């Protein structure tokens, strides 16, 4: 049964009066749909994010480069919030690199900056020192993590680990280049 009425909505610590709120009534739940075209409706955010197919292209580009240089990699791809979409551990990649690759992708996505840039800034005595302890210890300052940007929007992150920082960075960039083409 669809109903339209004035209602109250509790969001992020605030109570809001919403007019013309339509909801589906079910005996055990209510699902709210805000009508943005009506007075009292609120604007919703639209988020662009990587699909699984997009993530697989990023994995493919990074893995191809890893094969070319002869270094098996762990490759992680996240969405814009740092949540894992896809992961590949190539045969022979280091066990430690499983979590390192994931943390690099996470950091690239949530910080909107390559991880190696934080490595250069995060030294004792600098104002950035200590950022590596944030996000529950997942914030990586080791080279190999990059944000994935499309049209100026952050849509995800890619992280590679198992070689030197320079090799990890090159593999991640190869993934970006295959995905973004000339826009990389």
C-alpha cells in the first residue's frame, strides 16, 4: 500500500520534517522514498563508482605489467569508499602483500591521493607525520596505491604489492592506463 503524508525523518543526528513523503507500508518495515520534486523533498547524492567489469580491467592492466616485469603481484581494486570490489593474487605473490595491496587501494580511494605522496610527506617533524596511524592502521604510505578518477570524480582505488615500491607503482599505473586509456 502506498501512502503520502507529512512525516519526520531522523538522519545523522537530526530530525527533519518531510512533506509529501511516500512510503511503502509492510507489516514489518517501512521503505521511504523521498520525492525531490515536491516541497519538502530533499536532494539525494548521485555517486559514480566502479563496476565489477571496470575493476577487472584495472586488474588486467596491472597483472599484464607484472608479468612483463616478472614480479607476481597482489592487486586490489576498491570503490570510492575504499570497499573491496575485486582482488587478484598472482601465483608466487607474497602473503604479506594481500593486506598491503588492499590497504594501498583503500588509501588511494579515501584520500584521493597516491600513497607514495604520503610517504614523502609523512616524516617525523612534519605536520603530516602520524597520518599513517589513521583509519585503524589501514592508511598506507607505501608506494603502489592510486585513486581512480573519472571526469574529476573519485570512483575507486587500485593497490599493488609484492615487488619494490617502484614496481608496485608501475603495475598500478598500468592498470589505470588500460582502464582510462588516453585520460590516464
